[in-house]
C-alpha cells in the first residue's frame, strides 16, 4: 500500500485552515494543521512532511521566514519537502518576492478547490520527498 502524502498546512485564519484540511482529508491526504510559523517549526523537528503549505502574512513569524527555516531544517537533515504559499494579499512585497523566485507555487485566496488540488499534485510530482 502506498502511504498517503503528508501535508502540513500553516495559516493563522482558523476558517481557512479548517476548510483546507477538510478538502485535503477528503482527498486522502494525511493533513496536519497549525496556526503559526513557530508551531510549524517545532512540529517539523518531530515529524516529516511531503508538502508544507503556508500562508504568507501571519503574526509573529511570517510564512516566508517560516518556510526558510523549515527548508533549512530539512536540508541539514538530508531530507526534502515541497512548499506552497497561499495569500489573500497579492500586492504584499513578500508575495512579489516569492512569485519572482519561481521556486515555489503561490495560490491566491480565495482559491478554487480543484486548482488547489491540482497545484498540490503538481508540487508533489515535481518535488518528490527523499526516500
């Protein structure tokens, strides 16, 4: 049996978090949700994920900083992970930086469920986890 892809979703908006988790769980993903970058960083120290999806604008530690720390953690431990960002603020300078890098997918909120699922599948195929 093929293991379900493990996805970590990070968003400070409870309603968005709940909606994404419901969709992903319904499609057979093993989904974990946290409401801050700090919690996400602590979690990846204990658990591996195939994909990390993060909101960009969050209090305390924004999504870009969170993903950079998580990415560095995986790299230091010889692991890999796909990354995606979601945001409702396309004009934010952090969003423009992420979009310009071309190295990770960016979804704008509100998003179409099928577009979100397609983007997740593409990221998982493009950046398969290290075995």
